[in-house]
């Protein structure tokens, strides 16, 4: 596991031709392994336990095929309103015989909350 990479990262395998083609989409897992999903009429999925270097050595031996990292999504914008919270409700404690200590009904007693 890479301690500097706590979560998976997304990427695309791109071939720079005319026009530029996205060949596959993939993910580099937090343990360094990589999974590649090929696009096109015959899609398939391959996993590389040796990670990105092994994937690139096999599928990108020339400079025309490159790995492009997908930018991390931006965090959601802050909101101006506060999240409404439900107030905490405290029930009266039960007695030793399992009744409400305030009114004597069977505990938990919800009549004392009204």
C-alpha cells in the first residue's frame, strides 16, 4: 500500500493520433494495482498487480499512447444555511419494576414527552 495515496485514482489511456482516441479507462488502487477497461466494440477488463509501470510497458511502448490522470473532483461548495438538527429528547428513567418514574406507565413512556 502506498501511504501517500490513501484512495484509488482514475485515469484514461489515450493514443495521440488524428483524432486523439481514448482507448481505455482505468483505476489505480490504493495498493498500487491497476485495472484497465478497454473501450470499443469488444470491451474487456484487465488487472495489473504490478501496477501502472507494468501496464504502460505493455500497452504504451511508444510516445503516442499516454496515461492521463483524471482530476480529483472538487469538494462541494459551502452552504450558507445550517443543517437543521433534531433536538435531543430525554426520557425519564425507568423504575426497578420497568415503569416510568414520572407517570408510572410502561417504560419507555412517550406520554411524558408531550
